[in-house]
């Protein structure tokens, strides 16, 4: 339920209203104002629109039928802008996050970061705690990787994104990154979500590879409910019966999400397809479908990459993709640089 | 296996070669020539490249590892052009097929056809034999619908596409349509495929809603093997666990198919999403991903449509989509009108 | 809607009722009587229970909420018994259909049929028109296979089951088989369903490998609606992301179907798993879950089988499975021989 | 790779062998002895069987082709027995774990535990940290729930199973439970797996709802690799397109797992189906398919349950299921009490 308040609301009436809500035991939040002040009631059990209408100071009531409340478009029609350093995600400008799957060394990270920054990436990505299917696969550089990320960020002035995989790393990851990534396998790791929400950084929430859109938005709701409104959604492919591509990129989710949630939506065509040559066309398609940006894996030497080399773009391919985005952006009412 | 033949091949050596192949009992086809004359060996059991290399007149042998042979890109690197009337599908020009889900009346068909033709559709679609999940749903106008299609085609000079659902209708459908459509539920109705192949018309083969890309190309292979090379593939969404959209449009299939097969690939965003407002962004995305065209449902009165009204574009939306395609086409090296 | 009629209904009132239904334009069927005479209204659009209640001769009205009507349990609470020769499917006795995937020769068919009959199979299965993913795979013996089936049936007195794949074969298949099988790929080949319904033989309807239970029952509804009430449902695995088994056998469908439909349900563990060693445990599990029978592939020489050899039981394994069924049947209130 | 050692191996030769392996930098483990002493090489990169054969003291080499090594059947052909209190899982005796989805109160837990223990449950289950899709759903009693579990265990002498959802709870959960459960959503929460492995308690690892069997065994491999060999696998249904049941119970996984891994396998028909009336038939079927036990939800007042009430058995239904298991166990060579 969304309560729209009188335009001439006095502080007294507002206090009275809030007291009433607390007395009723209803969970509520003050929402980003539109033309009017608004309060969102989060309890799913509250259905009585007429009773809400009669609360002091309320002029209009809007029912939110979705199981997620704070994440619903109705709660914030203007759309959320997420800020990391100078970068704004969710605005008119398309934002590209690029870098290697995993940070492998200082040199590797710096050289890739330089290249992608030159060609148009606004943020640098690089995993240091890698959730790997097999215990025998490269698990990331850990602490050492965090230091490298910090160095990249300082040397190039580019904000960085890296993944958090355990509450035990939270403080250290939070200190070194501009955006905290929650990976696909952890989308429903609710304890990790709560912990990520409290780091005071924007959270990039990847879709679980078998999560419905509703479940995804409910995971975002955990973040919002814990008080962190700076959430970016990242579609990265879902698991289907098709095995020609690593996952099936669900691009239809993009325009659907733009209707039902106010959170920015970006697309990761690298993990979705797992095939280098599909990354460019699917990156283009993502923007054509209305995405706010891309997350793309780039490596200067994909053949030697310690993880996911098959899907990394060569730097020249990345540049070519950026050119395509420059051309497509105006068609969908966006700008690129 | 593809056998490339000597550039100065004499008719005698060629006869000798073909005789040898027949003696070996190998299924083969003469392929569309590239720089050189080529013969394709279709038997999966033939693996001995060296033995092929020693056949008379052969200069080079190329193994085709996919289970489909005639449909593989290697068999026809230049790509297939499908022709229906004056329309060419698979060339530089993007082609749009539009019309109602089902033909409902002479007036409905004619008025929609006029609108979509004006706004840029190259072909008109309209189902007359409708495969419906429930026996209680509208099953199409049948014979009467075929007559209406014939009239639309004659009145407006627009080629038409309609679906064939049984060998028993084949002659009548073949006589009234420019392209024979095989629907998703019939993609592995192999007896129908054989029958469609023999009608002397191009075949638009929709992907089965739970078919892998390999299975889809093997169904195309049935058509090619029966002697019909004029085949268009149409991605229309696959069934996944996600229920927010009717199907999950597998757009990654588009650039993948462009690499592994020579057949044109179009996309149907209407059936894929089942939601009117997603058709425009996903239509744009399909072209950005490299599709050769779209198949889109349009209705002048979607609320009253006898089937699939929820996903039909209003004529004005269709016009707006066509504008977007005009803008996107050059980005991907294509033209629209 | 189900209308229960007065116990002392006069022929005059009944005529009046039927006339009224026709006047209303409602599709209806007289249902198998329970304690009372009953009439089923098939139109989904008829929702007004009160209006139905006021029709002449009606004492009680039962709404059927499922999209399938004739197939719903409510229409025939006692359950349907399907009869093929002396065999009854859907009764207390568990019924096993066994034989090779494809009829390959007179000798092969006869020798396998003899073995499975001895060990407890009530019906013999063998494909002669084989729907194969690839045009290069063995397509079945066709006509010649039908003659072999006819011979097996006459020589051993065992009823046979074979698949129909096209309306063009319908008369010949109908003449040679005791049960007409509709394969998984044809579950939504509605023209074939209509044609199969009219052959005057029971129909074994396999679940489409990506069909929901509702869609499956709607396909059964096509058969019932065309006047053929002798329908057996066969669960044979669905397509999922798991590739360790050929399909994922959906055994939960069995107890669910027993609740929502009156049609007998059997299970095919051979196609479902695609792995010989899983057929016995899954055959046992199917009966434990409440299935009315099994369809199992058996071959005297699986290594040489022209199709699906990997999943065929050796005759000794088949005998061992039959022993297990004898032991499990009483636990679920059934008998085996 | 598995190295089988000489039967008359001297301590000197063994030392030499181990030194060599360390020098090669190969990860290895001493395996449970069969007739012979065995050493498992875990590195996937080690492929040279001949080189392994020449190592000191080695008489035979067995390649393990699966990506998981320690979890593969070859590593421990006799099968693992997991022990919790007096209960042995994976032996001849079928083991049932029962209890409510969530611990709701002292009284609720005690009364349900008493009932299920009387009727044949060997272990009590009850969630106290509940991973819930929505932040607005009941999240479990937490600490207070752990105390109740400890009381149940002491009062009734029944070992208990409860779920761990964060490394931050690990010590407290480890102190109160006999088996640590890793839930479906956390199957690939690798940091949690590492943490659970070190608690010195058996781990019950539920299958991720979209995990392949290979991925599941690789998650088990994390536990084994961290030194905890006491792992139970629990199949609980996978996500598919079918929505009639909550998940699709993949029972074929049971006999498949029994062939490829030495770990015990149990089945949770409650979460799998989500429908109370399907729990009994699917519980029976699981045992018929070869499962080592069941995990079943039981509640004395399902209508009032704070989570998953729809799928909880009434105590009388649980008793009836136990009777069925008593009857089926001997058919599959097992005992129940």
C-alpha cells in the first residue's frame, strides 16, 4: 500500500499518522517524494484500502499487488539513480562495466583497466573471491586481489566492482570496492544480502541462474528493506535445456523490469552466452532492449585467463562493441559518452 | 564431409566420382558452388577424410562435425536467400512479416494487411488452421480462411504466410500461400515436414518451444534433405521456469545460428513474450542481435481478437516499431526499405 | 459444469432438458452414470451455477474448474477402464507393455514378444513408423513392420501397441494394432489426435517432453471430445536442465493425475532415463507411486538394436523387474498376475 | 586417479611414494582401504596413467573421469556410513528424518518430535534459521529455536538436524545439532560449505533446485576436500516448467547416485511436491527407487504452520507412510526398524 499525503500536511498530522502506523504494528517506510509526500506500507497482510484512506493526512491510497513492495515501480516512479564515484547508473547515459573475470595479477589488472577505460568503460570489474563449481578450480587471489583492486582504483581513478561471497570478508571487500557485487549463486543467500546492504555501498545484484523475476525482486527487496536503496539489477542468463550457450540470456526481462521496478537494469552478455563471438551482438541487443548498461568481460590474453577465457572479449572487440553502443544509444533515447 | 572438386574437372571425372559414391552407397548432394564445385556427403558414418581425399576429382575435403549436414554453414558459406514473390529473406534488407494471429474475417484481414503493408511489412501473416491447446478454443476459419488469404494477396499484391497443420490440408494450403509455416508444436512432426518440403514453396520453420538448436537444425535438415532449400528459421521463445513472460525469447540463438547455418533467421517477439509492451523493445533487440527479420502480430482491435489478443500490437505501435528498425538497421549493416 | 439429474427423471423431462441445452448453444455430453444420471457441460464460458441448477430435471450442479472437462476426475469418479483384447488397464491389475523400441525383423519381434509374454507382459510394443530427430537415423520398417506386428499378435495372441505418426497411415495402423500410440513429439499434433480418436481403438497418449500436466490433459480432452473415451496416459520424462539422464521422469505426476483425472496412467522408465540400469529401480518406483502399469523396452540384443539400445533391458533384467512388481503390487493394493 | 598399493608395502616405500607426490605438487588423499591400500590423486590435470603406474609401491592405477574425485564411487566402493548418535545412514536400515518445517515453539517442537519418534522417525528436523524468499515471511526463531532443539534432543534422546545459513551462526548451530543441513539455496554457497565442513558434524547437503548432479557432487567434494567425509545427499526436487507441483522430484537421481557416488542418498518428498497428498506415494517411490531414507515434514496443526503448511503431513498420515515403508523395505533388500 502506498499512502499519498496531503500537500499541506502539518508536522503534527504527520506525527499522528506515524504513531498510528506504529500502533497498528505495520511496517512502513517514507518513500522518495514525487509531487507529494508518500509512505509505503510493507506488510503483505494489509489489504484494506478503505481503512488506509481514513488514516490522518492521507489523501490517496495505491495498492501494490506484487510480493515485493519497496522494489516496485509504484514506490518510486521516477526511477532510482545509483551513484558510484562520478558514475550514475540508471540515468540517460549508458554505463559499461568491464574487466577480467578474475584479477590475476597487478599487471594484468592494470593493463586491462587502462584499455577498457580508454575505450569507454565507466567502471572496472574483477573478481578476487571467486565462487567456483569445483574446489580444484582457481579460487581467486583473495586479500591480495583486493589490494590490486585498490591500486587500480587509485592509479586510474576508475570506480571498481567486485564480488562479496561471505559475511566474513564483508568489511575488507567493502573498504576496497565502489560497488559490491552479489553473484548469481548467492542471489538467495539472504544472510549475505543483509550483510551487503549494510556496507554503505551500492549493490549489484546478479540474477540467480534459476531465479524467477519475482524472486529476484524479492532479493532486491531484502536490500531495500535493510535500508540500502542503491541497488542495480544485472541479468546474466538463466539455466534452460539449451546447451549451445552457457546460459540463456533472458533479454525480455529488461523491458519487463523497466515497467515493474524503479531499479536500474544492466546485462552481462559474457556469462550469459559463454561464447566470445556472441558478446558483441548480445551487448548491442541488450541496449536496444532498453538496458541501462552492460557488464562485460575483457582480457588482454583470453587464452591464458585463469577462468572463463572462452567468453572474454579481446580489447579490440571491446572497442568495437563500444562503437556499436554509440550508434545504438540515440535510437533508444540514450547517450553513451 | 564436403568434397571440393578440381577447378578443371572434366565431365568424365565427375561421372566417375558420382558413380563411385553411388557404388559406396553414400548419400550425397551437389552443393551450391562457391569458387569451386562441391559435393556434400551426408552419411554420418563417413569419417575417413583420407579416403574421401583419394576419390577422383577431389582436391580438398572438409569435415562437417555437426549432426545436421545440409543445414550447416560449411555447406553454403554465402548464405541462403529465400524468395517469396519479390521479397528476399536473408539478404541485406530486413524483412518484416506482420498480421493477425488468426484470420477472423475478410474485413479484418484486409484492413490489417493494408495497414501493415503501408507501414513497412513485406509479407502478411494470418493463421487459418490454428493448433490450439484446448479443443474448446477457436480453431481457425479453415477453408474459408484460405480463400480470404488468397483475396488479400491478390487485392494488395502482398505475399502471404500461413501455417500447415496436417498432410491432409497440404495441397490446399500450398495453393494459397507464398510461404508455408510449420508451427512450434509441429517442429518435430517429421511426416508434416516431408509433406511441406514437397509443396514447392519456401518453408518458415518455427523453433519447437522446447527444442535445442541442434534439434531445430535437424528438422530443417529434413526439409533440405527432401529437396527444399528455401527454409527460414524463426525463433519464437522457449519454455523455461520463468512465467512472467509467455516464453523466454532466446535471442542468443540468432548470432549463434548465423555462424553455424546458412539459413535466414527471423524472430517472433509476439509469441515469445506474450505481452504487447515487450514486442517493440524485443523487436529492436532482435535486429540488433543480427536477425534477418521479424514476424509480428498486429490487430486493429486486439481486445476483440479471437486468439492471442494480449500480444498483438496496435497499428500505431507497429508503425513505431518500423521507425525504430529504420534507425537500427544501419548500425548492423542492414537496410530496411 | 456437471448436472446431476433427478433419480426419478422421466424421459419427457430429460428431452426437455436436452432441448434447452441445445437451445442455449451449450456443448454437452451424457456422462458415465455414478449413482445418478449426469450431464457434463463443456463450454468454459458457462459459469452460472444457479442458472444450471434451475434447468429441468437437475438436482445438483458441480463446477469443474479445470480447463479440461471430460478428462477431469469429477466427470467419472469411478475411473476409466481401458480394454485391449482381454487386457484391462486402469483396474486392480498392474499391466506391463514390453518390447523393442523398433520392430527390426520378423525374428527379432517374435523372439522378444515370446520372452516378455512368458515373463509377464500383457501387451507387446514395437515401433514401425519411428519419429527420429535426424533424417539420417533409422526411420522404422513402415508397412513391412505392420505386417510383422500382425503376425506377432496372431501367433502369440498378445495385443500390440504401435505408434501412429501421420493421418496418412491411420487406416493401416488402425487395422494392425490393439492400442494406437501417440508419441511425445505428437502430443500437440491436434490433427493427428482427431484422426487417432476415430480409429475405434484405445489411444495411449504419451506426455509431450515439455508439456505441462494441464496441456497433456487438454490433449486427452481432444480425444475424449472426439468421442473416444478409451485413453491411457503415459508419463515418459520431461526435458529439464539435467543431462545425466535422457529426460527427468516426473513420477509425482502419477499420484497427481490419479487425483485429477479418471484416465489410467502408466510410466515408461526406458525413454525417461535412457539408461538401462535405471529402468528397474524406476519401474519399481512408478508402481510404488501408484501407476497402473509400465511400458518398458526390452531387446534380446541391445547392442545391435537399431534405435535406443542403451536403454533396452536384457530379457533377464525384464524378468527380474517383473518379480519386483509382484512383490510391490500388494503394498499399493494392486495385483500383478 | 586412484593408486592401488602393493599388499606388502613397506613403510619406507610408502614414505618414498608420498614424498614423490608432494614433490610433483599433486594434491592427494589416503582413501578408505578396500582389500588394498589406496591413494587418490585429486588434480584434474593428472592424466598420465602410465606415469602413475611407475610410482614406487603402486600396482594398479584407476582413472576417475568425473570432475569430482573424493565423492566418486571408485574412491570408496563399499559406500559411506554416516553416523549421528546411534543412527547410521547409508546402511541396510532405512532412516527417516521428520519434523516441522520450522520450529515455532517449545510445545510444538516437543509434541511433534514425540509423535514422529513413536512412529518410526530416527531423527528430528526443525528449521530455526529459515532462508525465505521474501523478507516479510517468518524468518525462524533463531537463537531461541536452537535452545528448543537442544531441549528436544535431551528430552527425547533423538538426534536433530537443522539448517545453517551463515558462517556467523556456525559455532552456535554446530553446538546444538547432530547433523548440519545445507539448504537448497546454499548448495553453491562455497564459503558456507567450507565452514560447515569444519564443524565436526555430518552434513546433509540438499540439492540446489537448479543444480545438475555433477554440480551437486562437486559441492559435496568441497566438504570432502575440507576433510569431512560424513556427507548425506538429499534430493528435494528441481525447478522445471511444470507448475502443478512445487518442484519436480528427480527420483531417477537416486539410482544414478548410488552408482556414481559412495555417499548416502535420501529424499525429501515434502519440499519436492509441495502437496500433502503426494508425500506418501512419493515417499514410497523414493524407497522403491533405492533411497537410504526420507526427510519428511510433519505438523500437528498444518493449517496453522508458520511456513509450508500445505506440504506437512498430519501425524496419522506420517504413521501410515511408515507402515508402507515397512512393507516396501524388504522388496529392495532393506529393513526399516
